[in-house]
C-alpha cells in the first residue's frame, strides 16, 4: 500500500541521544575556541566559549538575577500575547465577515506582518516613553497581525460541508460559529497562535533592549555594555531555550492533543 502523505514523524530520540549530541556539540565548540585562540584567529575575549558561558551562568545565578530576568520577560510576553490574541481575533473576524476589509486591508496586513519588530521601537518610544507600555506595544504589534491572518484563513478554509450540514440542522449565528466553525478551524488556529507566540517572543527582545527594566533583553545589553561576550551568548542561549520550552511544553502539547482527538495524529 502507498504511504499516506504527509508521513507521520518517527519516534522521538531517547534522552541520552540528545545528551550525547549536545555534549559533542559543546565539546566541538570549546575545541574550536581553543584552536582559534592558539592560532590567533581571534582574541580570547572576542569569541564566546562554553567555559566562559558557564562562568557567566554562575555569576548571574548567584543573586537570582537571571531567574528574575526570565520571569519578568515571561510575564511581559504573556500579557502582550494575550492582548495580541484579543486584537488579532477581532481583526481576523472582521476580515472574515466584511469582504471590503478582506479585499483592501488584508494585503496591507500581510505587508505589515513582514516588518521586523525593531521597526516598531521608535513609535513605542515616541508614544509611550521608556516604560512597560512601550514594550507591550512592540510585542502586540509583532504578533497581532499574524494571529489575525491565522484566524481569518483558518475559519475561511474549513470544509464547507460542515457549515451546510449545521445549517440544515438549524444552526445559525453564534451557535454556528462556536459549535461548528470554531472547532473545525481549531487545528489551524493553534498553528497560528504558535506562530504568533514566536513572533511575540522575538518582538519582546526588541522591546526590552531599549528599556532599563529587568528582563532578558536588558541583560543582553548589559553584557554588550560590559564587553562580556560570554554573557551575551548565555542570554541568547537562554532566550532560545525559554522559547523552545514554551513552544514544546504548551503549544505542541495542546496541538498534539487536539490532533489526537481528531484522529489526525
């Protein structure tokens, strides 16, 4: 029998496989650093190395500074993402219901979505100053449009047979939306929220580098100001790990659960 497409992913690698791979990667990184220093390809302070990153981790963890930065960043990201979900959902529904907006505004939204989040920083500073509101503004602008497009396309592209069957049985208005259209579009909506979170997390870093508030972005800029490239590298690694943890621990688990309930995984 021909294989179904798309093919289901294979079994996950065991934990020791991941451990071995990343230990090997770290070892190669340290070897490259030592080789570059010995051959004078770069100065010892100009290239990060695992030992230096580890020392930066111990230094920032001594007074819980790193943990506080992570928690502050996560709280801002969560609040900004919730606001972006509300704005994106309303905008997506308007695009779905009003053909005039869908025809003329959707191309503009798709264009604005391609803007790097750093482009919103000057607006945030001029409108709000260097405060929390400015950071939240950058997060919302970084993810709201992506969520709006996901809501619009996810609900527009459901199988029309579901809507016809529901209307035949008397469903209409809010009952049709929340009992039929929304559940049918849920897998696509979850993918859109997942993408919106990733955009919002990146936008948060763009907003935090401009502020003196505690956060991962500010800690990153402190490393730059101190010319401590190991601290900069440490914060970059933490940003990646936190982003992956939220993506895998929250969005992937919810998405897998929904797909399993639908018999799609």
